[in-house]
C-alpha cells in the first residue's frame, strides 16, 4: 500500500482492493446486459438488427436483444398515419393553426401551359417495417419526392379548367394510383391512406384576368343552357303539332274515301232504279234537284198536255219548313 504525504496535511491511502474492482466490473457487465431489454408499445413494431442484419419483427411487449455492439433495435409506430405536405408546411397547430407556403413546390405547369398554385396532402402509414427501414435511405424525403413527381406529372397532362373545377377528384385519384404504383415498384413498405388537394388556384398576378375569363365562360354556359331549354321546349311542341296535323290529314283522307265510296254506292243504287223506271226516276231526280237549288221558296210545277186545253196539271212544291209548319196551322184553325 502506497501512501502520499503532503506538507501540513494528513496522509491518505489511494490504493483499491481487488474485490472492489471486481464488484465494479460486475456492475458494469450487469448494466451492459440489462441494456438489451426494450419495450414495444401497442401501436409499434420493432426490428432487431445483428451486425446490421434483420433478425425478424417483434410485436408489442417486453423483449430482449444482445447489447451493443452485437445487436440493436429499430422501433417504428406502424399504426400511426403519417402525412407529407406539398406546397405548404404546418407551422403550428395550437392554439391557432398556422401554415407557411412553399412557393418552389406549389407552382405547377398544367397541360395547356398555364401555371397554377397547388397544395396537396398525402396520408400514409407503414405496412412493412422491414421494407420501410431497409429499402429507402431517407424515407420522408423519398415519400416527398414520389408525391411531388406524381403531382407534377398528373397536372402536366390536365388542362387548367379541369384542375380548377370538377376535375379535382379525377386528379386526386390519378395521383393516388401513381403514388401506389411507385411504392409497390420500389417496395418501400408504405400504404397510401388518402390524397387530398387542398387548394388549386391561379397566381395572384393573373387572378383578376382569370376571374374575367371564368365569368365569360359562366355566361357562355348560362346562355347555352337557356338555348338548350328553349330547344327542349319548342321541338317537342312542334313535333306534337306535326303529329296532330298528320293525324288530321289521315282522318280527312279516311273521311273523303268513305264519302266517295258512299256517293259511288248511292249513284249505283240510283242507276239501278233509273234503269227500272227511267221516266219516274228522272222526274224524281229533277224535283229533288230543284228543291235543293231553290230552298225556302214555294214552287209550282206546271205540265201541259200539249193539246192546248185550258186545264193545267200543277204540282205545288212548298219549302220544307212550310210543309212542316202547315199541319200545325191547319189544326189551329
């Protein structure tokens, strides 16, 4: 045992006993062994790495791995829905949400060579933790690059009117399908949950001009709809009138044909009677004709015997109204 003496101070012993050294080394070894204990939470999964090689996926619970440098563990929240923002960043959520625009990301070129400002959110989660850890060096940067490339490609073949109006849902679906294809192609262990176009707008410098164009297009659509409504009102009405005229013409045709047939049959009947008694029929036709062409007039038909006698054969032809009213008058006297 070595002692050190200092002038004016008491001497003390700096030597350590072997037992104390062994105890210290034992504590260090124990702490080193205990460092291999780890806990996986219910929403997490873990991958144990032995010299950088995956030894399998561990589910939630208490687990143990060989301490460093033999093994290490990577833990990820596989149930958590992550998100990537294109064109803006969320600066704060509470107490009031605040966002910051990223001009470099939000400026996009459409298929008809117009510039629009786009803000997009893609939500995703880890579907395969081993592929997520080993198939991409920087997962967040890889996801952002894939989403931005898909957004620019889909907008690059879409016209500006489609991107600003009813075509948003179609663009969202195409972006989602393309992102899924890239994720599956590179097998980075991610699943797309949702794609949402937050805003699609024109740059501030041309906003007023674009509003004028949009207003003119709305007027065009309104006038077109009014013209369509007028056409839908007039054409059925004209078709109905034409159909009515056709039916009336057909009815008139049937009427004229039937009347002609009746006249012909009546003429044939008269002809038959005429052939039986020509003189009587001739007189009867003559009298009926005179009654038709001289209605409302009292007529007398005088026939002479041709011998110069003073007696006249007279036939009194009265109007039908007079003949009808005569019996009533006689009865009154």
